[in-house]
C-alpha cells in the first residue's frame, strides 16, 4: 500500500512550487496518495484538494483577522486529514502553515517545511516553532541552512525553485505596438495586493507616458479578472495578459512589480526593475515593529545592497515615474543594474530545487520501504 502524503500551500506561488515537488515525489513514489490544500496546479498533479486556496489567501495581519472564522474551518478540515498521513509537507504561507504544523505534530506525523518562514526577517519566535514542530526544513536561500542549524533545526539547502522556472520558461510576448519602450506592470497575484498596487501603477503609467511623449507601451500581468477595468481594456497603450509574468519581463525594458519572488525572476532574467510594497496601515505598523531587515526585495537582500529601487508603503507616482524614465533612457544606469543582477545566478546556485527537496524527504523518512 502506498504512502499518504499531506501537502499544504496557501497562495499561487506555493501552488506552483508544491506542484513541482509533488511531481518529483511521484516519480519516486508512484503509489503514493497526495492530499491537502492548494490550487489548480496541485490538482493537476493529482493532489486531492480538501480546500482550494484561491478565495481565501490574504496579505497582512489585519486582513487575516477579518477572515478568522473561515480560516478556522479550513484548519480543522485539514487537521482531520493530515493527522493520518505518513508525511505532512507545509509549503511557504507561514502564518497559516506553522500553526497547522503545531496541530499536526502531536499526532506523531512526520513534518516537513519547504520554503521556510523568513525568520531572518520577521523575528525569532518562528525559529522556536520550526524547532518544535518541524522534522525537516528545506530552505531555498543559501544562508538559511547554517542559520537554522545553529538552532538545532535539521535544515537542508535545496536550491531556489525560481532558477528552474526561469530556465524552463523561455516565452516572450509578440506584441507589435510601435512604441520605443515597453514597461511591464506586475501588481502581484493576491487580491489584496492587486487592490492596493494596480491603481498606483496605473497612476505611475500616466506620469511615465507624459514624460516620454506617449512613446511607451505598458503590459499588465493580471491574475484576477475582478480587477479588469474599462481603463485596462480600452486604453490603446495597455496590453493585459493573464499571468505570463516571465514573458512580460523578457519583453520589457523595465518592470514595476510587487515585492516577492517576482523580483528574483526579473533579476535572473536581467530586466531593470522597481519594487513596490504596500500593506494596510495597521499591518504596516505591526510589520515595522517586528521586521529585522533593511530591504523588502529578495534581490537587494541577496545582493546585500540597494541595487533595485524600493518604494515601501509610500508610493509616489511622480517620483517613481522620474526614476522609471531614467532607467529607460540612461544607458549607464541600466547597465549598472543589469551587471549587479547577474550576480544572482551565482548566489542562488544550480537548478533542481524540487528534485533535491523530494530526495531529502524520501531519505529522511525512509519512504521507499
């Protein structure tokens, strides 16, 4: 009889990375049953979804509080299934998944965290939880393994999955717009994120277009059709794509994007970027109290300097437009940023994160028996 593997992902990026991990685990464990929470990509790999996260993902402390009852019901349903699994794998989404692990572990289930919480950014209480509730921590940033091992956590660096994504996806857009410049607008994938950033990005677009005499075309990556406004569909200088973020990056001279993994993708592709980050006011005040980092973008964190501009919470269209125009028209400024971004490939390591993660899980818990 095959093993039962529970897996939990709570947002699109987690769905993507979890589906890749499931694919590699199935290659070695063809009789295994996969069950848990995720999205359409995990379902396509054969995961039996107890809950689909698309309507429940939230950003920030306050936003999660408003959906407490719904999240509590989801948690209870997942625990009921996970407590019977041979292995339970949490993928990213720490506010939910660490709590889930704390409820699962007392049942004696082997627990794994793939893409661990950023304990180096948000404080030490999650280190204690990882040590207490997680048997194997699979990390995707090279400095995380020695950091967690100092706290007696079994951590293994497996590589960053974004390296595989960028290498495997060579798509470019074929848009004939006749303009000199192309700017990509990537407001993120979660509804709260899009709601805050998209209107501000469109205001920046107006400023950029005015400064460049309209000789610029904008490509918007939009995962949620609820935000598909008349402005987006009728403007002659805007093309809207469903997702296709990496193709937009490859086809753009500059991208404005939400802070997150997308900045690493843009960095590996080598496109100049400006990073935007915004929470509700209450969530932002709480984040400031517990944050332990000087930057919000992973690009700047990994490179150890402010290579790409960051606008955190206070997003001023005119200031960002001025900087955007410089990155479009100043060859020296563009070349300096692109040269710095090339260092990311050496820092993040080789391909194969999902394969490496699967092998560590199989060996750790002797799943081939």
